[in-house]
C-alpha cells in the first residue's frame, strides 16, 4: 500500500502541474480569452512502453512522460471530453481489449482506477481541467 500511496502522491503532483500550466496561460490571457486558451498544450510522441493495444479515445494526446517509479512508467495525457466520457469509453472498450478494471472510483469531475492486462498492472487518474471539451489523465503502467 505504501507504493500505491507514493504513486497517488506523485501522480497528483504531476496532474496539478499539468493543469496548473493551463491555468497560468489562462490567467495571463485574461478571463475573456478562456475559450482560446482552453486545450492549449504541446503534444509529444507516444512512449514505446505504452501498449499500442491500450484503447484510448480518438484525439488523445501525450503531453508528458514521467520518470519510472517503483517499476511503473508514467505518462500524462489530454483526453477529449469529460471524465464521464472517459468512464463510458473504458466501460465499452477496455474489457474487450484485455484491460480489466480491478478497482475504480468516480466523482463528478474525476475518476481513477486500477487495471490489469495479462501479468501487467496499471493505474489511472483523470480530472477535468476546467474546460468542457477535455480532461487530463495520468497513467502508470508496469514496466
């Protein structure tokens, strides 16, 4: 459980950093420019360790790759839609692809869960970033 607590703490910090970057841009641009800055981020290449068969919504973008921690790789993604949209997506897509949720929690603007794929484990947390059209997800996957 100490490992999971560390992962939760680390991922929360990374999520806050990812969301905070967008908030700083919005503050600098002013409240009237929120619609223009919503979704502004720099995409990077999908890391090789992130399984190609892990279903993600069309339009998902990688914005940060974290250093491996305790045998888990980490990535921050921007997802199109709300956390509710993502919950519906994984309910429809993940089981059929072999990604089985073993635990999950959902609230109005965030969702998190643990999953397995064969002998590998993973964990995700999504939060809405203050924008109606996207969410931010931090995902850890066993190396």
